[in-house]
């Protein structure tokens, strides 16, 4: 498939006339030793509780190898426990925020808009603040801008449930006004806790306030977007806020380009992670 056709397909998926980018699926082949000695079957307590299956282990484990099914089962169980741990801690932070009235927004909100998505997400989006629809539903990016963000995520071959989405502010400013500096200062520690807990591989700042807050800069989004920055060691892409795109649809192509870079970076990172596990 030509690069031009790939670009056209992807942009059509969220409203640009002139990108679906097909993921390149690379399969790494690994030659395993032919030497297999005695096979033992053992039953672990975890296996009894979760799947009730026997795990087959080989004596070649002494040489640093385990059967693929053993590694997958063990990895899945570890991942599940970690996901449960992160979910519990995120819920604790949310409950702490429910009682927060450090600024007047805590009194005027309808609902706290904490965050949504996979606590194990490799990609985390950070926006500005909740709007009317978000305030009503208690979930970030559910209005028209949120629907466009979902299309953007799907255009790079992901699902909304694959990522984590949050805002700098967790309460809606009256009449959707811009966040005040003192509100950002008071609310920012909660976002920092979310980022530190989720530990995404990539952050994506949506719009002016998210980008300038995370990067501690006054530079406009137009000069920040399109390249990776760094937030506490985490690569961060800056792009336009979906609400901005609703008013300026001609800039959708620029967001396509930004998100393609995020997708390519994560794909490359996944390839490196797979090679490291194999070796």
C-alpha cells in the first residue's frame, strides 16, 4: 500500500478529505534449544484459584527457558494483579478528591471528573478541564470534542478503552472559562499522582493549558506541537485540543501527523520490549 493511500485512509476516518494507518505486524522468530530433559507437572495455588489448570514446567528452566504457556500464564496473572492494584489506588485518589474543596470549583461542580481508561495504559491523554457534558456525566471528553478524540484514537488503530484520559482540572470552571492559575496549582498534584501511578510510555497534551502546565512554558501550542518533549522522563507529544479542531477543522491533518508519530513511537517501543523479553 502506498504512503499516499495510507495517509488518505487515516484522515478520512475522522473528517479530513485528504490517514487509516495500517499497523505493521512484525513477527520475531526465535530458535529454541532442541534439548529438553525431564518434564514435570506441578499445580500452583494461583492456578487453582484463577484458572484451575496445571502448569507444565521443563527442567530446561535451569538453563533460563520456560515453556511459552507457562510464561504467558504467569505474565497474565502478574499483569492482572498490577492492574487491580493501580485501579484500587486510583479509586483512593478519586475518593480523596470527592471531599476536595480547596478552590471554589468544588462547590459549583455537578460531578467530579477524575479520569477514565486503562490504568495500565501505554498512552495517556491530558486535557484542560471538564465542560458541560463532562460535568453532567462525570467522565472526561464525552461531548462533541470527546467524540472527536475517540475518532482520533481509533484512527491510529487503538480503542478508547486502551488509553487513559484525564484533565488538569477535575471540576468544571463556570461557563467553561479558562482555568485560573491558582486552580491549576491546587489541582495539579492530583494529576501528577495519576501520571506517576499509571506510568504511561507516552503522554499526549491536548491544547494550551495542558501543554503549558506540564512543560512549564508559555510557548503556544502551534510551536510546541509535532515533536516530542519530556515530562519527568516520559516522552510527551503536544497537539491541538479536539474542541479547537471543531472550530478549525483544517488543522485536523496536523493532529493526524502528530498522532502518527505517537503511534509509530509506541510501535517501535513495543518491538524493543518484545526483543528484550525474548533475549
